[in-house]
C-alpha cells in the first residue's frame, strides 16, 4: 500500500479516498482542488489526451478562492480549459 504524504490541510491521506476521487474525476472529466497546496487558492485541471484518447499530460489553472464559489469557477473556467485541451489534442 502506498503511503500518502500530505502537502496541505485538505490533502488525501487514505488510499480508498484517493481512489474514489480518481474515479469521480474520470467520470466528470476534470479535477478541482481547494487549498491543497496554498491557502486561499483553488485549482481546476483535466487530462490532455492524444488522438488515440491516451492521457499524455494535464492542463489546469489556479485561481483565488474568492470571490466565486466552486461551482461558479467550474462554470467559468471549464469551457475554456476544455477548448484548450481539444486544441492541443492533434499536437500530442
């Protein structure tokens, strides 16, 4: 079993919780973090896939937690993030 090291207060320390989060991320197509490495910051990221659909990397953004909610941040930033990932796909 892998030993998890926590970098911030909300870091996952249990394997089962991490696996659940990975499954949710795969299903929704993106990942959101809250204050994982730095207080007051929220991040959103998604996989960069090649033409075969294989993950070759990731693309993401980090923004201040205020003044928007998590849902507002996803609604605002996910579409351009998806567009960027799609534009990069032929290059991977």
